[in-house]
């Protein structure tokens, strides 16, 4: 899941903190530098691994997250300790102010669910506290609702067509070669100026 918006005050970080309140002790909010680092003991065994203010557009980061999002086992690495293999149950959530280049998505990638968030107009200083108070009701709602996708439709569970959003297309285009992007902009501008 990728939550993106170039605007501030959209609730990206608040949502991550809300998930931390639900899954107490089984989440980690990390930075891009934490993810890029050699040691992963502080997040690798968690259910939810949330990368806030993501800037993972380097090819090696993209490959690493794609691998980690699908693997069943991984190595826990800590400073001054031997690494060892563990079961990997991690689900990844990426939050970024960069709507297009937060990760390098290729045209054939099908594993990203990208949602663009809108600015929240009214500020409520008690919003986080109220969210936490509503956790039991929220869990009850989730437990008793009808699932939109009750059986797996793909490797990532959901119907791939439902994940193909405008935001995903924009991110894929941004992941294209620089020359492609420049040529597309050039021809789009040229045809806009030369209607005939």
C-alpha cells in the first residue's frame, strides 16, 4: 500500500500511527535510511513495516522491497550478532509527499496499491486520541463487513485491474527512462501548440 500526496496535512503519518495503536508492538515506522541500512533487527520481524517520507526510487531499493514483500523467509541482521533466518510476515506500507518518484515502479509491476490522499481542511487537535478510542468499534466493523475480494484474485490477493489507478500509471511513467519522459513532454507540448 502506498499513500501519496504532495500536500501536507493529509493524514499519511497519522494513519501509520493509528496502525501502530492497533497492532501494538508488531509494527515499525522506519525511514528510507533505515530500510537502506545493513541492519534490520528493529523492523524485519514486524507484521507492518511502514516507510514514512519514502524516497526509495533507487533501483536497488525497489528490488529490495519487491523481494521482501513476497518472500516467506528472510535474514535478521543486527550489529555484532550473527544473522539468522526467520519467517517473514511483513506487509509494507509506504507514505510519501512525492507522488511519482517515491519508488521506481516499472510498467509491468503489479504489486502496488497507490492511493492519493486529499488535504484535510479542518484541524482537530483531538483527532488521534479520538481515533484510538474508536479502535474497538473499528475492529468490530472490519471483523463483520463483507469483503470485496473474499478469495485471492492474484499473487497479491486483489484483482490487478482494481489496483490500476491513475496514480499507479503516473508513478510507472515517472519510472520510465528520462529520455522517454522528455520526449513525451516535447511531443505533447508540440502538438498542443500545433493543433493542425
